[in-house]
């Protein structure tokens, strides 16, 4: 019966709830903008990793290297897009 209980998914769910509580603490404890954004960004990236690895089973297939490489590539492209847009529109560089 022990092998049928999804302990990995239950642990992932509990960890996701804890990360959500940490993110909500930013609002309830009225933190400064810099501290609040840092906490929110860190918890968001950790939450995305938990979702990808535990609930989407990214590391359980034979081509997990390809999946992780594609995910990292997507994150890098997204960061280049965001910071490139900020560079052009907000900071005034063209």
C-alpha cells in the first residue's frame, strides 16, 4: 500500500502551500517594495520549479535533459524580452 500513496505529490502540494503563505506574508506584513518584490520573485521561481518537476513529471522521462534545456532556453528568451523592452522603453536606450 505504501508504494501506491503519492508521497512526492503530497510533499509538493504542502511545499506549494508554504510558498503561497510566504508570498502572502508580503501583503499582510506591509514590507518595503524592494523586500516584497524580492520575496515574490524568489517564491515565484521556486513555485514554478516545483510545479514543473513534481506535478508535470519533467524529470521522470528519458529525455529530461531536453526538457530542462528547453525550459532554461525559454526563461532566457523571456528575460531578454523583458529586459530588452525595459532598456528600450523605460531607460531610453535604442
